[in-house]
C-alpha cells in the first residue's frame, strides 16, 4: 500500500494514478478527493506536482534537437553547480513524444532526475525555482472523458471543463491580465482581482473581473455563446480589434441571466438571454409566484425583480388584466407562455430584455 501521506511533490509527479487523475483520465477521482480532505497539509506538494504535469502538455514548437540539448545541458549545469554533491543526471525521458518547447523539456528532465531532488535537503526551495522557466509557457489541459473536469488556476479561479474541450493557460499569471484560451465549453468561476480575466476563443474575447459564466466555442460549431450566471462581463468580436485595445463601446456588456451569441457566418454579435434563467432575488417572491386576481403589471414587475431581467410593457394596455394562477414550478419561459395564453399577449427577447405586448385581456 502506497504511503501517499509521506509523498513529496516529485513523488506525486511520478505516480501513475496521480498523473491520470490530474489529466482527467483516471478512475480514482473519489480516492484523490478524499485524500485531499484527509491530508490538507499535502496541498502545497500536490499543487506543485499538478503544475509540473500540466506544463508537460504544451504545444510543440519548432526547436531543433540540437537547440533543445544545448539549453537543457546549460540548465542542468546551473543546478549542478548550486549543489555540493556530484550527481549523475539521467537524460532519458519517460515519454517518447515530439520535441516540446524548452520549458516542458526542462520539466521532463526535472521529473527524470527526481531521486536527486528528493535526497537534496533544499528540495522544496529548488523545486519552486524549477518552476520559473515555465512561467512564460502555456500549459494545456484536455478533457478526453465523458464527464466534466475541474481545474483550479493560479489565481484561485476554477474552471469546469466540459467533455472534448481543451484549455490553455499560464501555470502562473503575471502581468496586467489573466488570460486563458478555450476550445470547447467551460464554466468559469473567476476570483475578483484588479487584473482583468480574459477568455479567448479565437472568435470572441470575454473580459471579466470576477463572476460566474459559461463559454461555448467548439470548433465544429458556427456560433460562440457566452452565458452569465452572476456578475458582469464584456464580450467582443475578435474581428474588429485586438483584446488589448478594445473598449466597452465595441462589444456587448452582459449581466446575470444574459447571453451573447456570435454567428460565424454573419460575423454578427447579438445580446439575448440565457437558456435557463435562474432566480437571482428569491426574497422578492413573497407569494411563491401564486396570484389571485393580481394585476398583470404587478406580476411582470415581480418577475423582473426576481430574475434581474428588464421587462418592457405598456401599463395602460394592461390595466384591466388580472391574473389568478400559480407559477412556482415553471421556468421563466413557461411562466411567460402561460401568461400569454391567459391574456392573449405575446413576448419577444430583444437585446437581453423581454418585450411583453398585450392589447387587453381575453
């Protein structure tokens, strides 16, 4: 039985079960989640191991074998000089893959020479320093499973990566922005910081400070969608300007329960509502959406407050409309369909708002 509670970061990196779990391919999800709960003191080691494993999944770069060998040799010479011991370092890599960019190659060498690092009394300090060359490289996580994969980024933000999706990101965020690159679909819960958080899909840029939202951008789709659960985001089409020079007047601003849709064929960005709006202010539902001869205008006002979605309607045309119904279990759209059926009204969604049109009650 492996004594994981005694493992160092590099022990975790070398463990097959741990590597598969980090990459979303293993079957030991419940074991590792339970282990983290039982051994919170291992969180730092697990985080360091995770960064090294994810950094190995970087995109290929056009470096020659000679260039890579030279750079790796220089790196090994530096770390060897910093030790009082003469250590023989193996350059045999674990996995036979195409040449990766320099940072990933260095990470592989560090893993292959794990025994030296474990025996060194300054292991923790040197392991931290070994991550520095990775700071300018992008790690990549690919979800090849049929379930969602949870990631925690350097700033504490979390990403729920949908099946058959991939995310590229910096192992450590530096500079004035936090930027990730998505292909597929993911739910983001972004920690609020002064540095903006950007999600790039190639077609759209989604910019936030801190909020919860979903981006869907599969390569096979002709559209990209952004749906906001809470907070506020700005969405821009990348056909107009680069993300660093965009302003809020060139895209759309979304709040909770609103969505943006970019149609690839028409190159058009529009604002609408999410597929399933949620109640944002349950405290305003004092009657559980149960109405007895209640003026329709009052019903619409309550829906507006509960869902945080603006309703437009003509008070004069609704003054004689009264509603007796219970709408507690229906979705927002089902509620609206029922109200339209009772009153003979219609509604449409325009620019993230609901236009309710009634010419009097039936």
